[in-house]
């Protein structure tokens, strides 16, 4: 279904209007176990997602969308799913490229995170481009002496905007959503001439020492598979508690299908349990 209805329509992702029509189109219902409310933190608009009942922990979630599309609203299937698992979530509506290229999105996410962190201990999570920004926020917070999250759950993050080998090649035909050219086209829209090997843009080139525990979930057939696997390996080599779990068959950010896909439920259950273990006293 994804291969026919998404990959075929996305093509090389060189048409921003088309990409936004596809990514921003509603595809899954909002999880009913959560409430959704507009808000703002650190001067950045966003959305609060809260469980309808029960105690909760604090989670900062950064949505994906190739740096050029999507919003907190499009990602309610994930943020609502995490809220249903016991988290009060804030998702920033950060500025998008190409109108606002690097580092605008990172700067918005960092400003919102700093304001969010004032409320006490919390975890951070993100998918795809949002996973990239979550790592970038942690690296910037570490370097600037700002509060760090207790743990991070990262769903198919983009960690290397310069990559052209590995799973970018071996999974070129197997990935149900993207082809290598599509990512090659999106990168320059976000970077606007910036070096793709800058550690602030591609976390794989950063020194991960001092990052909190990291959990990566990625599909075995994704062209982004190695972004997670290599990032986890590098983090472990620098003394970080990092795990990469590779799921067979699933498409990019399959967590959207929490309401119908067992692998999505397992991913969100595992991520929620992982963050809960490390959240400590970070209760909302």
C-alpha cells in the first residue's frame, strides 16, 4: 500500500508542493485516548498531547517530514499513541525548509526544548527528520550546558545527510517509501548550501560522548537503516548506552499504524517502556 500510494506519488521529491500534499494529508485517525491542545514554548508554537486519564511522564516529541513538511497535527497517531502509553507530550511546530533552511528548525526545537525542560526531567523522541533534530538538540544542549533529556527514542532518524553508500544503495529498490534520489533532493533544500557533514546537521559526524541512553527503531528494508545502525554503533563506542532494533519488512515510520499494525504497537510499547525506565522523577 505504501509503495503504491506514497512512493509512487513522491517520486524524486523535487516538487515541494507535491511532497507537502502527500505528507500533510490526513491518513490515520487521532488516537481517542489523548487530548490535543495548541500551545507555545520558548516562543515556538506547538501542540500539547495529554492522556485522558492516568499519571504521566514528560516527553518532548519532534515530528518528521523531510525537514520540509508535516506538523504536530499530522503526527498525532504517534504522539497520541505515546500519550496513551502514559506521557504528556509537547510537539513543537518548528520552521520548515526551504523557506527556513538549516539551522532554523534545529534552533526552534532547541528553544522549545529549553522551555520544556524548565518543567522538570523529561525524555525526547522524534522520527525521521525529527529524529535528526532530536539528536541535534541533545548535542547542542550538551555543548551549551543546557538541561539534557533522561533518554531518547528515535524512529528511523536521518543521521547522515551526506551518505551515498550502504543501505542507501542496498535498499534502493526494497524501501517502500523512498528512493535514494528523493533524499538526495531533500537534503539541499534543508541545507541551502551548508556542509552536509557539519555535525550540527548530520549527527553521525558529531562526538556523541555524554548523550543520554538512546533507542533506535528502524526498518531492515529502509534506505535509512544504516543511519540508525551506524549512529548507535558510534554512540556505544563513545560510552553511550545505545541500542538499535531493526524490524523486518516494515516501512519508514511504521509507528503511525499503531491502531492496526502489531509491529507499530510493539515499537511504541518498547519505546515507552524504555523512556519510562530512564524518566526517574520526571512526572508531569
